[in-house]
């Protein structure tokens, strides 16, 4: 893991943002891991990717995309953390009851899975969440497809707990996404 730098994307890195998202959408787990398709994403204009990178770059108060970068500059993993406030429009699942962040877009290339990259990305995403204030973030949540046992096992090992909340998967009648969370430790 020491060979990889975990850092936020920069607004001008839209081409790499696009490339890693398209790689994620070609992963065999993509149909149950992402609410998007390769076909839809590859058809999006450059302006979409430029706005996406800028909106989750360092300095954004509403989202942060973190990447794991190899010494040669290759991006080997990514995670995006969205800020959700009770007054915000609902993006997915239940409306926020407290100030929270929402982990989405988790992907690590197969050749580096099991090396600690996923743990490092999650650690950085959760840590970033806890640094947000005014008001203070109370919890970090994510959703996992009911059939994605590998991801659910990782989330539990990392410290996320199932909340019992679930939401139907858009466009996939009968399938559910299960909510997991980590709450801010109280001192």
C-alpha cells in the first residue's frame, strides 16, 4: 500500500476521472455496484466529466472524490463522498435526518485488491467527513446491493453497521440496497 498516494482529484483531471469510472462500469460487479451503465457513461460529453471532476475536487464543500495513485500516475482506485444535509434534495435513499456524508462510486482495480488500497481510500473518505463542520457531520452512510456480499463484508470489517433501512433499486424491480453507517464517536 505504501506505493500509492491517496489524494483528492483536481478539477482539471476530468479525463482520468472519466477513465476510472468507465473501468469501474466494466467490472463484473458493476450491475449491482453502480446505478449507472458503461453505455450511458461513455456517451456523456466531455462537459459532464469536466463538471463532475470540478464538483468533487479539493476545495468543494459538497463532495470529495479521492483516488489512489500509483507512482507512475495511474489511478488504481477511487471513492466519492457526498455531503448530505437535512435541507438538501434527496439523491438516493432516505432524506438525511442529520448532517452526514454518503459514500458512492467505490472502485479498486482488480490487480490491487487485497493490498490495502480500499482500506486507505475508505479511511481517507471517512476522515474527510469528520473534518467537515458548520454543522458537524454526524454519520457516514453508504448503500450496498443485497447481492453484493463481498462489498458488505468489507464495509462491516471497516466498521460500518447495517441500519435496517433499505431502498428499492431504481430500474431493478425486486432488488434492494441496504444502508450501512458509521456514526461519529462521541467524546
